């Protein structure tokens, strides 16, 4: 709980194509490509934004095949497959806010 000390806001940027394979993307490549696009638009990390959520069409193979999401615990990047769902979105945001998978 933030007890009113945290504000979660967002901005949706225009759809952009980048050179990461849709067939078999990996987390690091998509995070680097998304950050490069945001940097090229003039946004500055820790001034204009603190995290990136990339919405990606479902991969046909590899770690992201079948959809879902991926986020690092205490990370600044979250990958989500399209179409978005509340359960997966809040699960991945929980990782970015410091929560690992819990047994119960």
C-alpha cells in the first residue's frame, strides 16, 4: 500500500514498429528497443518517466509465445501481449513494485 504517497500515471505513445523479431522476441531485446524509441522521442528517464510498459503482439515461438506478460521484480520494464487483461496487467505491475511470486 502506498498510503497516498505514490501516483501511477501513464502516457500512451503512438504505435511504433521496431526491428525485434515477432517470431521469437526476448525480454532484453524488446526492452532495449523500446527504450531506444523513447530516447529518440526526447524523453529522459527519471525526469519524464520511471518505467516502460511495452504492448507486443503475441509471439509465435520463444519465451513469450501464447501471450501473457513479463516483468522484473523492482524493474522498470514490463512486457505485455495484446490484448491486455486486468489480471495479467496487475500481476506484472506487482513485480515491478517489488513482489515476487508468492506461494499463497
